[in-house]
C-alpha cells in the first residue's frame, strides 16, 4: 500500500472517488425529487382550479333549480286558473242551452229587432182598424219580451266567449312557462353533468397528487440519506487533506534542510580551497553565489 509519512495515498484517492460518486448520485436524486415536487404542485394547482369550477357549476345549477321550482309553481297557478275558467265556461254553456230550451228561442236578436221595427213603422204609417192595431201592438209587446229574455242568453254567450279567450291566453302562457321550464331544466342538467365530470376529475387528480407526493417524500428521504453519506465522506476527505498538507509541508521543510546542508558543505569545501590557494571552479563559484542568495 502506497504511503508517505502518515498519509495513505490510496485511501485518499478512494475517498475522492467515493465523494465524486456520491455527488453525482445526489445531483440525480435532487433532480428527480424536484421533478416529483413540481408535478405535485401542478396537481395541487389543477385541484384548486377544478374545485373552483365545481363551485361555479354547483352555484349555477342551484340557481337554475330554484328557477325551475318557481316556474313550476307559476305554471301550476296558471293551470288551476285555466281549470276554473273551463268550469265556468262549461257552466255558462249549460245555462245557455237550458235557457234556449225553456224559451224555445228560434230567432236571433237581430231578426227580432228588425221585425219590431217593421211593425212599429206599419203602425205609424198605415191606417188600420182598431182591432188590427191592437193585434200588432200585442205582437210588438211579445217580441220585446222575447228580446229581453234573449238578453240573458246573449250576456251568457259574451261571458262564454270572454272565458274561452282567457282560457286560450292561459294555455299560451302555460305553454310558454313550460318551454322555459324545459330550457332551464336542460341548462340545470348540463351543470349537473359538469359537476359529475369535475368530481371524477378531482378524484383522479387527488390520487395523482398523492402518488407524486409519495414519490417526492421517498426521493427526499433518499436525498437526505445520500447527503449524509456525502457529508461523512467529505469530513473524512477534509481530514485526509489536512494530514496530507501537513506531510507535504514537512517534506518541503526536510528537503530545504537537506539543500541547506549540502550548500553549507560546498561552501566549507570552497573556503578550504581558497585557504589553500587553489583555483575555484565554475561549480565552486555557483555554490558561493547560491549561498549568497
């Protein structure tokens, strides 16, 4: 095993490789964790949007339901009024038939009035015996009486026609209300179908949100575990680097001491040559120059 002083070089290289692997793994886990987190947030946003759509559709459906309820009540009142009018018209029709039977009415009011006018004109313009005049006056009196009796029938007919008109108007109103009810009910059904769809989508989104959150939580735990391992390795590597740096400084100082000893030895040898009067070589001069520096 390669070692310098107290430093194990192989151990340091192994720690550096382990740190690199853990950092790469940590980065991958962080990217995956953040991806699950973004998906969870997106599902959360979608859920809020669906909840708002659900509330709006429910509010609209409830309003339409109330409108349908009120329209049905209004239609019921109109139908009841129509029934009352129909009963009244039937009663008037029965009374009219009874009066006609009782009075044996064979003339209409226009014919009777015309006959009365002719008889009155005849009395005024023609000369006639007294008994004939009395006969005509009696006939006019009978026709006036008959015309008076017919007045009840005519009033009944007028009331009957008015009632029939009101019935027709009531039916038109009832039909219009019914059409409005159908339209409101259709719109209410559309909103109800939206509610069903939104509820289904919310359940699906809720399930997806729970799944992505579980994946995010799992990724977060793995990230924390690997990060703890990395911090542990980084602490060991930092300790190894500190020891290695101390060893390097010691080696440098030791080398410096050796160099200084060598230079001192050369300097001593040069000084001895100089004392003996020997010629100095280029190497000797360089040694003296190095000591001076």
